[in-house]
C-alpha cells in the first residue's frame, strides 16, 4: 500500500509555508508544492477545502492582504460564497499552507497531523 500524494498549497515567501516545507524535507516526506502566485487557486478544490475546514478558518483575517482590503470588501464577506469569491480573486487571503493528503485537509503548520498521515 502506498502513501497518498501530499500537496502543499501556498506562497513561497510565506514564513509558515517555508517552515512547513522544511518540516517535510527534514522528515523525508515527498510532497508537491503548488504556488498560488504562479498557479492560482484551484477553483475545483476550493469548495472541498472550505467543506473540510470551514470557510472561516480558511480565510486569513489576520494577514496583510486582508488588512489592506477596503472596509467595504471586508464587510461583504459574510458567507461561504462571498469568502470563496474573495479567495479565488485574492489567493493571499487564504490561510497557509493548505496541505492535502487524499481526502484530508489541514490549514496552517500542523506537523502532528502530517506525521499521522505518513505512518
């Protein structure tokens, strides 16, 4: 039985993404990196991520990109549909990294969960 493919989605210069990539490398875990800046947000996957972790968790309201948005744009994010539209248009508002292994999804730096996946 083979280990499912792990994909790490994020932005290369994000500190949490760097930390996560280093963790995978240090633990010898193969993964694929998907760069939001170069490759965009996979529109077909975003709804599944939102279902798995919740749109509120996936939307990074603490980040610089969110803080730079117009107050009216921020106020317009009231539900999953409006959050999805914003995340699709502004990938930097997605909390990073999003890590996907099979049907499992995590957001942020969660090495304990990744370790469990790799057993």
